[in-house]
C-alpha cells in the first residue's frame, strides 16, 4: 500500500517538472535579465530607464487609459445585459447567453477583420479615430469575457435577499443599489480581471485597426525585435507586477466571498 | 411592461452589433467585392481561392495539427498533474496550484516572451525546430486542463476507489476503471478548451514560431497589412466557414446536452 501511494503521487511528476522548467524558470530568467545589463553585471539601469523615459511612461499611461475605458464600456454594456438575461423569465435564455459567448470561438483576428471592414465603411479612413477604434475593437473582442462571469453570479444570487429588502420597504432602485449590486460584486471583479489585463497588452487589435501608438504588449515586442532582452524583460516584469497586484486584489474579494458563504451556512 | 420591452430591445440591439460584422463579412464572402459597401455579384471565387491556394491550406492544416497535437500533450500532462497534486501532500499541491496559476493570469505576451527568452536567448535553441512553439502552446493550454480536472477530483466519491481495491482490483486498474471515468468530463472539457486556446492564440505563436510557419492568427494579421486582395477576401471565406462550424458545434452541443439547467449551474 505504501509503495502504491508513492505511485499515485508520481503521476504528477512530469507536469511538476514541466511547470518548473517552462513556467518558473522563464520567470527567473526575466527577473535576472531585468536587473542586469548587457555585460551581465547587476544593475538598476533598466528600471531607471523605464521610469524616466517619457516613451515608456507614455506607453504605460496610454495602455492603462485604453484598458480603463475598455473595461468601463464593457461594464456599461455587459452588466445590464447580464442582469436582463439573468432576470428574464424566458425558457431559452441560456441560448441567448450562448449567442453572446459564441463569437469567442471564432479566431479573434478574423473577428477584428470583420469589424475593421465595417468601420472602414462607416468612417472612411480608420486613421482619423485611432483611440475610438481601438476601444470599439477591444470591446468587441472582450465583451463575452465580461458578460459570462457577471451572468453566472447574478443567476446564482440568493433572490430572497432582494425580496426581503422589498418587504422591508426599499424601492426597486434602492434594492438594486444596496443589495443586488454589492452581491454581484465578485462577478464584476472577475469580469474586470478578464478584460482589463488583456486590453493592456493586446496590441494586435491596435495593429489591425491602424493605431500605430504603442501599448505595453507592442513595447515588449519592439525591444524583442531589437534583441534588447534586458529592456524587454523589464517591461515584462512591470506587467507581471501589475498582473500580480490585480490577482491579489481579486483573490481577496474571492476570499471575502467564501467567508460570507461560510458565515451564511452557520 | 415598458421596462421589459426596452430590456429585450437592448439585448436584441447588442446581439445585432455583435453579429453584424461577422454576418456582413459572410455575405460579402459570396461575392466578387473586394470591400464591403460595393454592390456585389454572386460568386464562389473566394471559396475556390481558399481551397486551391496551397499556402492557405498548408497554413490551416498547420494550425490544426499544432492545436490538436499540443492539446493532446497538454491534456495528458495536465490530467496527470492534477491527479498527482490531488494525492500529494498539501504543500506540494499548493505549490503546483500556484505555478499552474501563473500562465492563467499572466498576459500571453509575457508568457510568449518569457518562454522565448528562456529557450532562445538562454539555451540558444532554434525557432525552426518548432520546439519553442510547441512548448509555448503547451504552457498556454495545460494549466486550463489542470484547472478543469481538479474540481472533478474533488467531487469524486473516494469510497468507490477503496471499494474497488477491497474487491481485489489492482491500484492501476482501479485508477483506470474508477477514477478516470469519474474525471472524464473534466478531461474532455479541458481538451476542448486547450484546442480553442491554441487556435485563438496570436501572441505566444508570434514569439516562438519559425519564420516560415504561420497559424491562422499570424497569417491573418500579416494578410491585413499586405495588399493581396484575393488573399484578403479568401480569408472572409475562411471566417465564414469557421463561423458555420462554430454554430453547428454549439447547436449539436445544445441538443446533445439537453439538460441546459444543469449546464447553467456548472458555469
């Protein structure tokens, strides 16, 4: 029996080795490159260069503004959609949710091509509204990722709490604001996570819609094509830190949620 | 009443906006038009270009082989990993969970860049060997297989496994006949997810692919920059074919899994 227990655990060894070689090791390499210079000596030059160059800081600000606006637009469209669908008494509403998710399975470059053709007809020349087009493109690309988690949260929400709020005299709008919205917060957080981070880095959308401004994703690429591993690693590291911060924040929300559920059980 | 109607109108409007580009492109793919807006005549030219162009067909085949090949490897690795982690000590499991989470939350650009920098800059590997590309795609896919198998393991009725052992089954037989069937739905959805992720990927591919190899994503991006209109419109045909395949797959899945209510809870 003992020999076997060892056996079952051993099943995980290939994947553990794989993770260490191709997930952990690359991270260490990136951190190493980010804090060394071309001669291999430890240096903070890359860090300093990132935070003093108007080019990189400008790119960071531009990426964040695209991500913030895209996330807000996706929220403003996605939340009402998720809410309406979750509350609808239609029998086949699941099919409609599926219809919003379905485009996700078509290659995103092909979807952006389709969008580009339409925008070209409407606007004539795409180059006149680069920021607007980018936001439209990103929203088109990422909206399903926003709808799905919010719909799931809303459909699983305990309706009796809303009914209690109404019974206790709160109006419809007040109930939404004080009960439904806070309860659906975990869904909002995971939706935001799934939209904000990709829209900071998905430079293909900008590329295809003729927006030549760099965002964080294309910035890494520009260092990469110039064989500047050190500068590129620093950009990657900055992105990693942003991602880590986001993950920790959303993880906290998830834990809060678990606590609340545990509390409810007691 | 007004609220209900305006709600429905909003949903319909959103659906129209989501599908208008895809459907319009599908319509124009059956014409000779080189851009949307012109008044077209019916033609199957784009479809014949697509089928007869060796370059396009090779690219599509390459994309599919890469996606299914990597998904198979990722599914085996991820499933075994989930099993191993499930039966291991707590700290091993936590460690694997954490490492597994890295590619999931990480931006694809950073994943692609980091795999590339390790294999190419540090180990001096050639992109032409396809090794970095395959590794990159497995790094992208395997964590999602792992994530879809783990919940199934947790839901599993462990007494069945013990019963099989008591009745004389060897551990490996019990694993095959008892554990595997119980986690099979997780493995299958993990595999499906892995295929989709690999098919949709642009970033990891662009960092790790050999210069002469293209997947649909990288090909489309290059084609939109190029000036070859017959290739451009042949891609409209490809987009239409993929759209039809997706619709058929979704319809089959919906009819097959009649229990829509259960699916809903699974989400």
